[in-house]
């Protein structure tokens, strides 16, 4: 097995000559160490079976979901054959378009995710890749005044906020889905539970910094995001070949889907490893949840007035098909 750092970047490594379906403990240990160090691992043309992807993911922790193809812009049958392209106005397609903005997975759930895994099945000729950004080096390179400013600040996270803010999409609240009406408060600065390295937890789901005025909070989050992507050395864009597997540490990086012609097929299999205690905010039944719920309701009311110029013009999808 070879682990080669990505050239000209501050993070990322490429893994080749790996026996993925029969991974030795030594090789697994090396991959785990490399993940913590490099932040993401790319396995070119690995063609992993679902079983192997799931088994690999489970070595890192419990799975949030396993080998689902929800990231396709088409109806996909059990043989992974692509069917009808989704309507751009459908809730699923709105979610897929939303994934093209920088984010950290599942920060809008009680536990944000530990790691993400994508493997490519069908990729359009142009676009459709995944971009990753290193929020550890972003934090490390903030000036001291900004570090001091963000040290004790937190932001709420909600997928309803990000859909409204980025796209003018206002899905109805549906308990049990990702549109649950809750917002989870998370520190802007995360201390990695395994490495102790600090990173920024920001991205599209983050809003409403307690203690700051709305405009001030929005400005700060934008400033931090701009800083993360201001250095090419901490942004990597992966253009998939079929069979590629990408695995990243959600506690150290942000990512986004690179846009493509949404009438062309794209099927990417996603597996996600659930966060543990360090990724936990609170449960909806906890009293702490009430302020988040209220902050979200207020924010959405403001965005209703402000987002009629966005892609979905402050509307709700005609199709209610919601995936987790
Ligand atoms: Fe994602």
C-alpha cells in the first residue's frame, strides 16, 4: 500500500496498491493515521463493493447511513441503473443543488458527522466532482485578533437555514427528516477529539451567532469562509473517475459538490460515519433546543423577505419527497 501526499496542497493523500477488501490491521492503522494527518484520502479507481465500503466505514465508528445513492440526480433502481432525471423543482434536487455550497456534514443534526465517504459510479463529463477545504490550516492562519474574537463564539446550524439562505428554498417542517425545525449550536472553533488540532466549523448551515447582531454574525461567518478558501493550497478539487473513493475527516475539512449539468446523470454512493461525543450538541427534547428552534424560526422569517431573488425564489418544493 502506498500513501502519497497530494502535490502542492497542504492536505490530502492518494492511496494506491491497497487490498481494500481484505485490509490488514497494519494497513488500517496506517490509513487511520493518514486520515488524521492529511484530512482526506483519495483511492483512485478502487471500485469498492458496498460491503467493503461499509466494512471500512464501520472500523471508524457507527454509520449514520450506509452505501445509499441519495446523491444521484436521477431515480436509481436497485441495480444502480439511472432512470428519469429529477425535476429541478423537486425537494431532492433542491437538496442536491444545495450540496454545491461549502458545508460540513450533518452539523444540523444532534451529532455532526465524523467522516464522509463517496464513491463514484456515474460521473458527468464536466463537473460533478467534490471540492474539499482544510479548515485546520484556515484556523491556524487567522490573525491573533480574529482567533481571539472567534474563540468563544458559536453558531446555530440548520439545513433549513442553508436551503433558504443559499437557494430561497423553504421546505415545510417535517419531523424525522432533515427539515425538522431544530437548530444546533456549535462552537466556531473545534478542537479535534483525536489530534487536538483546532479547526473552523462554519459553512452554509451556520447562522445566528449568539451575542452578535444578525448582520455582524453574517459578516463574520462570510469573512471566515472567504479566509478558508483564500489560499489554493488548502482547497482541493477532486474530479472523479468511475470507481474513485473519497474519504474525509468531517472534523477537519469542509467540502462541496462541484456543479454540473443537472440533466446529465451522476450517481455517487455515500456512506457517512456518525459523530461521537465530541460532535454532540443536544437533543430536540433538551431545554437547550428551545433557543435554537426560536433562532431558526426568526431567521427563516427574515429570509422569506430577502430571498425572492434566489434560485427558488422563496418557494417550497412541489414534490415532498424528502431523503435523510
Ligand atoms: Fe456533504
